[in-house]
């Protein structure tokens, strides 16, 4: 069982990057899928989650309107489309999956979107 994130790199402010998260050993469609990031000197935080309960997306205020999560069932892969990147988006980004996710619009519980499986991250560096 494995999750592997990829697609990071160096991007200028205002630019865009798409990250991929390939799942192996389990069916990603059965799980809530989330993306997390850890900036230098900061704790890991959940930033966006695609719920397997209601099919909705929940996201942190810091990325709302700029980041989009999606899944490709045939490829067993999730994606994170990041637009209008800013300097404080620089971080290691990783993906996770949870079989039971209870977040909702009032309590997104983004950190609980990767409780069962998670993988190594990919570094995104935003430069001015």
C-alpha cells in the first residue's frame, strides 16, 4: 500500500503547478483524499480534502479559490491544481487518504483527511 506525490519544483509567484498522488494497493475512490503541506519551521497542515461521504471539497481559507483537488479513478490518482502561487505556499506537499472522514462545511477537519495512508511529499518552492 503506497501513496506517492510528485510534480513539485520551482515556480514564480503567480504561477501554477499540478501535483499528482498515485495510489497503489488500494482503491482511491473508496477513500477521502487530502493534500497536506509542511512549510519550513511549521507543523504539517491539511489544506484540502475531497470527501468520500458527500463528494464535496473542503479547503483551508489560505488556499480557497486558488487550489483545486480532483481524482482520476482509472489512474487511481489524485491531483492538486495550484494557481496564483505565493511565497508562503512554499512547502513540502504530501497526500493522504482516510476511509472514514467526518468533516463537513462547519468542521472541515482537514487534518483527518489522511489518517489511514499517506506518502512522502514533494517540494514546491515559490520564488519572487
